[in-house]
């Protein structure tokens, strides 16, 4: 049985509830931090010293189980975080590559590189979405935290804008590549100046959105603007509207594109 040495505790009121933060150190040298939220059923002016000592003792009593649970989830949590960060790096890299490659009158080889970069972008987007889901529901602070964090929903809004607008570039890249496959002229060039300009503007917007996501993530994780009373539907609605509205807009624009 492991022994634990208390390091300290703090009790304060937040949103009408008592929040206890207690910490301790075990025989292995690992620190444990426990936060308990207790909704008062009696007068708020009850003595906090006794409550702090009692709650700290109860929290530290369950420390071995908490350590075991943390160790069990450590490896999959680490892989989920790694996959999330890797996906974001791949998104930025693929978008920058597309931006660098894209130009009017591209050769067949250049078009193939554009197809590869856009494919990497799509795979990275799925990776970010999947690992983000795991971090929200299993390995992060939990749905109860994120659903009441407005910045989380702003982050999802940015991701929706980025993903929806990318449909234009993806569709035009695929259709242009299909034209190349049908062509027998090895010297033929692809993508007009008008289309290259439009695709470039969309890529700029995607880069701005994805570069803003890390800032949103860092502020979100620190609970800035956290609202316990917030209804998560209010945050999800703009994300859904952006995904559907912008998705429809860019798909229609790509399919009805005219060089006139």
C-alpha cells in the first residue's frame, strides 16, 4: 500500500459551489492533484478550515486509485495528443505546399504534386477530427468542461470554416486531374489564371483559420470565458450552420465554375 504526504489544500467558492484543490506526494515521488466541487446544502458561511481538512483527507485517501486510473490512460492519452498535434502540423504543411505549387498553366507533374498535397490535407483533417473527439470525450478535461467553454466552440467554428472552404480546392483539383488523365498531350497545361487566383484566396483563408486554432486551444484549455450555465446547443449551432452553409456554397461554386 502506498503512503501519501499532503502538500496543501485550498477551498474557495466558485459559482455557488465550494471548490477544493488538494495535492499530495506518494512514495514514488509522483504528485497528485485533486479538485472536488461540493454544492452547499447549508449556510455558505460554515467554517471552511474543517471542511478543507476533511475533504483533503478524503481526496488523498483515494489517491492510489486515482494514480492507477491515470497510469492506465496515460499511453492512449499520449498517442491521442500526438496524433492531434501531428495532424495539425500536416494540415499546415500540406496547405503551405499547395500554396507554393499552385500557379496558372501548371504542368502535369506539378498537378500531380498538388493532388498529393491535397490528399495529405484530407487525411490530416480526418486525423485531427478523430483524435480531437477522443480528447474531448475520453482523455482531455471531459465533455462537461468543453461543452461549457465558448472558446472550444469558436475553435470548432474555425475548423468548420477551414474544412468547408477546402471543398472548393479539392473538387477543382480532382476535376482538373481527371481532365489530365483523359488528355493525350504531354505538353498540355492545366488551371487557368482565374482559377489559380480563386484557389489561392481560398487557401489563404484556410491557412488563417488553421493558424488561429492553436491560440484558441491554449486559451480554451485554461478555462478562459468558461460558463457553467452555457447551453452547449448555443455553441454547436454556429458550427453546424457554418459547415452546412459554407459547404453548400463552395461545392456549388466548384461544380458550376466558369472561365467566362
